[in-house]
């Protein structure tokens, strides 16, 4: 699991929660570095915040999927509008989870199992 989240407190909490059942291979805080980290670390799933500095999460997701159509991405965002959810799926996300309201761990496990 690779976590792309620019807020250190959120990244730490997400990492702590997911590490109970997933191997965390890395964390990046900038949209420019996500694709390189995915290529280098080969995570099972990449959790991507939409509001990353320098490259928006939609573009990060699109780049990951263009590089590897089988890559699995979970968009994790505080923006819970239906159009944001839909756009996340359109750019290649396997799933969308709203921060604070969704169950990230179960979603990540479902995506890892190919059910996402």
C-alpha cells in the first residue's frame, strides 16, 4: 500500500489504521512524486488524496492507470459530492472513500481482493 496524502496528521492516522492489516510500502506528500513511487515500490493499492500539491489527485490517478491498467487506486477525499465520486471513477479509481465517513480499510481490502 502506498499512501499519497499531503497532511502529515492524516497520513499518519491512515498509515496506522491500514498497517493493522496491510503492508505500507511508502508515503508521498506531493502529486509530482506519486507515479515514481508507484513504479519503484509496486504497491498492491495506492490511496490518493485529491488535493495534493502540484498535481491534482485526478491527474495522479489517470497517470497511474495510463502507466498500468491493472493498478488499483482508492481515492480518499473530504470532498463527498456525487460528481467528485463519479469523476474519480472516470479517471480510473477502483473506489472512492470520503474522509471521516467511509470505511477505508474495508474498501482497500475489497479492492485488493479484486472486488472493488
